[in-house]
C-alpha cells in the first residue's frame, strides 16, 4: 500500500465519496442503511452526527476510503466509540481498511474513548471479520439472522469489541 493521508472530511470530500457510499449501501452486503438514502441524509449520517469523519487519500489526492467515529451510546455509555469504514471499489485489497482502522483507534484514544465496538459486522463479510480479529477485536456476541443480505437472505451479525487502553 502506498502511503495514505488522513484529513477531516469536507463537504467536497463527501461529494467525491458519495459514489462509493451509494455503491456499498446499494449492494446490501455490509451496511444496514436504506439504499434509497438521500445525499443530504447520508452526509448528515457520515459527517454531521459523528464526532469526526476522515478521508484516506493517496499521494495524488485520490480519495480511497473514509470513516466516521462517534460515541456508541449516550450518557453513561459514551466512553465506548463506534466507527464505520468504506473503501472505494478500486482500492479494495490494498490495505486501506486496515490503515483506517488503525488511524481511527488513535483518534479514538485522543478523544478519550476507552474502547471501540462494532455493533453489526455482517458475518458473511469474512474479509472484514478476519481483519478486525487480526487487529485485536473480539467477537463478543452474534445476533442470528440480524441482516437481510441481498444475495444470501438472512445472515448473522457480530458485535465486535476492542479495549483501547
């Protein structure tokens, strides 16, 4: 993988990221987001609601992926964070998701989070599950038939967790 630069996501960055977002959501294989989501609702979900949103760009400035970082819950549960990652189709298999996950953990620590939790990692997303396990996450639970996969029907979803301190 070439070196990546991480920058806070701007409105222009989200406009560039939008085709990737649409493709991932439309595939209905990994994200429980309505495929008919509007640009503005998606921008709010990815850039406004979270604590932070970052892009991953290569040396030429091409956007290869993006992630958001937010509290997983409110009030007494706001010390655990949650992240979502998307990689452009052209950049898959090049280490972008790994780099984003590592960057997000550092950002989470800087923001004072003590752990990271993924609430619904689709079990059939074997590449992501294997990567998160390799990066120190544990499967702490599995929800049967929690996701309606476009090709496979009802599939399980894992809750994955990693302490950051």
